[in-house]
């Protein structure tokens, strides 16, 4: 059981505190309810750009990193389809430094042409390095628009096209900031060796004066139900053929989330999982094969992907995967197999909550989705899943008309 206390400021900022006396440190985590799905289709990659811009200086603090490093702190950030998350750790005795830094970033960034240009170049280089010039790097750029036709999940977090960041103006960047980065669109979590009342006082002192803002409530289009199989064939300069299949599933908050998560684990979590045992070890068709879910706030994807061994045809590889998907869709898994994946999930959840920073991030995510207290019922929800639940889920998800398949061929030498 993770102890926590909550308080909401007048400007709408939700504050969650978890006390952990086992460490001399503290973590501050701020999650903003803005991700790639909130972008203009003609200006994608903005949420990820802001992940970088937020370190380029704020209204009253020209350098973010220097003051934090002086008190022994560290920081980082990440972005996905749904949220942007910023976090820092520092000695608990220097907690107020973190509040000072984070509140000034929320108040207003420096927004200088120089800062935009620096971060623009960083993002463009990242786009080229990780998505265009790396083997298999463009898979996300190919599979997202294959699976989604109207929903903004059709582009990855980095953006749809590099030109969107190249052409971004300072006015557009400012507009995006004030429509999304606001106390009433964020959750602040403090975890570590802290005092609850002191944290609430610091929150009022540093974040209380920041005004709430009019958040962009643009209606996000609902993805229509897919009714026929989709596919795309490409050829790239890569070492081996790869097949990448996606299937539409529910949301992170749907009752099916825990079922689909366990289903993906039955298929590919560890060397004793079904796909690894049959397709890698026994049939020797793949060098690696994996299945996982996206866990998105809006209806997401189950992915099944594998890298083929030399000499294996794409047709045989695909048939072998479908054989396994059909098997799990027609016969309920045994009690031992189900318990094994449940045990793994439970141990992973417990280990993830040992670290005070992980707890801060997880609490922020749960609070943004509805209630931080839900973190304490997570294991029970996995335990409640039955073999018949998994069978029904697999039968619904693994159908040809719900599939989008990328055939990623290595160029013939």
C-alpha cells in the first residue's frame, strides 16, 4: 500500500504527496495533459519539441540545469502520445529549489528566437538520427498511419514530418505553450523524505500565483472500427526481414486493459512465453519476436513483431504468427500458464514501486487518469483476470480485419 495525500490549488493544480523516509532524497514530478494527440496535423512534433524547450530557460531563470546541479540534483523528461512528463531528484533538504525551478517553467518560458533555434536543431537531428538514418527506425512513421486513419495517433511523438518542426514559428510555439502548459492541465507529485504539510505550503507559495489558463479542448476525432485487413510492403537497407502487425484494442482506463496486458505477456514475456518457445526455439523462424500493448489514453494497439532468420520467407513467418494467435483465440490457457504471467506482473509492479522516483511518476500518471489511489488496486485487477477473459479478448482482437501488417524487407545484396 502506497501512502499518499492530495490537495488541489485554487488554480486547478493537483498536488499528490508520498512520504518515503527510507531515502534522503526527494523527487518532483510534473505531468502535463498534453501529448502528440493534441497537436495540429500540420504542426506535429510540438509536444516533443517542448520536452526540449522546457530546458532552454524560463521567464526568470535563464539556465535550468545550473541551479539544480549546484544543490546535487538531476532531471529529465519524456513525451508520448498523451502526456509530457518532467521530473527531477534532489536532496530533500533542497526541495524548494525544485519548486522554484518548476514553477517558473510553468509560469512562462523564455521564448527567445535563439532558444527555439537551438532546440529545433536538436529535434531535427534526433528525427534524422533515430527515425531516418537508423535501421528499422522508420517503423513508427510507417505503422502509425497504417493503423490510424483519422485519430492523431496516426503520427508518432517525434512528429509526422520533419518539415513541421523546421517551419515552426515562435508565435506558434508560444500559442501551444499557453494552451496546454498550465496548472489546471497538470499534476504535481512529490515523493521522498518530505513533510506533507511543508509540500502543500511550497506548492501554494510557488505554484499558487500562476493563473489557470484556457486549455485547448479541441475535439479529437474517434478512430472508426477497422473492417478490413491493411498491409504495407517496404524494402530498406537493414540486416534482416521483419514483420510488424498491429491490432486495435481499448484504452488504458478500460476494463479490458488488464486482460490485454496479460494476453501480451502470455505471448511474449520471457523465454518461456508462447511466441519465443514455438517461433524462436522450436521452429527457428525468428531471431526475436515480441508482443506488447501501447497503454494509450485513447483506444490503442497490440503489436506483434518479429525479426526473421535468414532463409525464412515472409509468408511462412506470417503463417506461423497467425497459427499462435489462432491457438490462443480458440482454447483457454491453463491455470499454471496464467498464474505464471500474473506472478511476473505482480513482482514487476512491486519492484517498480521500490524507487521513490518511479512512485512519483506512477502516482502522477494515475492521478491524471482519474485517481492516484488506483495505484493500490492495480495488482488486484490483474489477479481478477480469468482464462476465459483472455480467451474472449484474444478472439475479439486477433482477427484479420482488425490487423495492419508491415512487411519490412531487407534489400537484396
